[in-house]
């Protein structure tokens, strides 16, 4: 399942210096990377402009990662509309 998932297809770009995938999201970034202990495990987090990091998911199931990305983006858009 991990071979089918390409972060580029979901708006991420690869940062060679940090060795992680990044997607700009509002006032912060979604960060996606594989765990050093297991190349099959993805970790997803959000980093805001003050450099606060919130971990959203850690799994080897790419469908869960995709669901968390979509859910975070949806929640961000709702918060933006309500503000």
C-alpha cells in the first residue's frame, strides 16, 4: 500500500534539507514524513507560524493519512469562514 501513495499527488513538495514532505495550509504547514524506524510508517503533523507542532496521525495505512489531510483542510476552511 505504501508504494501507491505519492505525496506530490496531494499537493506536497519535498524539502531535501528537512527530509520531509510539506504542504502549505493557511498560516502554517502540513508536514509528512516516514518514520526513521520504519519506512512503512507515515507521520503527519501541522506546524503553525509560531513553530508550534501538533501531531495528527502516525500510521502505515495511507488511507488514514489521506483522511487526516482532508479532515484538517476541511476544518481549517470552516474555521477561516467562521472567523
